[in-house]
C-alpha cells in the first residue's frame, strides 16, 4: 500500500481502490495537525528563542486572525516538546505569579520547519 501523505490508495492491476471514508478523515486530520505544527514552529521562529507560550498563542491569533483552541494548542506544544522539535521549561515568576512556560526551537525543529517550507513551496508555487 502506498501513501502520498494525504490519502492512501491500493493499486493492483490498473485498479485503484479508494480508501474508506474514515481513512480519508484520518489523513485529513494528520495534514491539519502537521499544518498546525508548522504554524507553531514558524511563530516561534518569528518571535525568537526563549519566548513564553502565551506569546506564541498571541502570534498565531495575529497571523491567522483567530484564536486556536487553547487545549489543542497546549497539547500541540507537549507533542512538539516530546518529539524534540522544541524545548520547554517552566520558570517561577519573581512576583509570585504562576510559573511561565518558555519555549525554544531545537535544531530538529528548525530542520523540520525548513523542510516543510520547501515542500509547501513545491506544491503551492
């Protein structure tokens, strides 16, 4: 079975079998999540290293014109941190407020961002 990144098709003797609807939905969700990851990494690159998570959230609102779901946003940050694309650390605030989460892109995150940009350019332009 071959996968092209968005949908999967089984090709046998000149016959194309279209995947089940659930497979297409799952593939779309994967593409959507990849774009969300790209936007977060791009926002972090724009803002620089050592930026607080809230500033990345605000940058996404500014550039996309709408607020992402905050629960999904922080789950995405966890996923990117777990995959080594970014590094996060909590710092206690001196004023006694809640700790803030500071984010930095890793070399792996920068490489993935560069590769994704190149692939998007190949399809869009």
